[in-house]
C-alpha cells in the first residue's frame, strides 16, 4: 500500500509502524505524540526528541480530536 494522507499532515502506510497514523514525513505515530503531551511533555521536548515540528504536533492533535468527535460513547449498565 502506498502512503495515504488521512488528514492534513497525517498519513498511513501499512509498511511503517503497522499502518498506524503517522505525522507526515516521519515514522512517529500520532498516539506517541498525544501520549507525550498528556504526560506533560512540552512541544519543544517532543520536537527535539522525535524530530517533528510544532505543525506536525498540531496535526496529530487535530487528527485525534477528529477521531474523538466521530466517536459515540454509550453508558453500560
């Protein structure tokens, strides 16, 4: 499968990271970036550690927000 852009700045490729959504131009999964932000890491730290840009981080957050916006949650019990 060729690289497919699934959202602005976010791509998937079955041959890279098992097809997980990645920041375009990197091998960095969206989930890694969002996880680091949730843990309190700064954008500057993530950029330095993973070689991504702030624009890439914002693309990852936008993609995550879109996924959550499409999710339906139902209470159980």
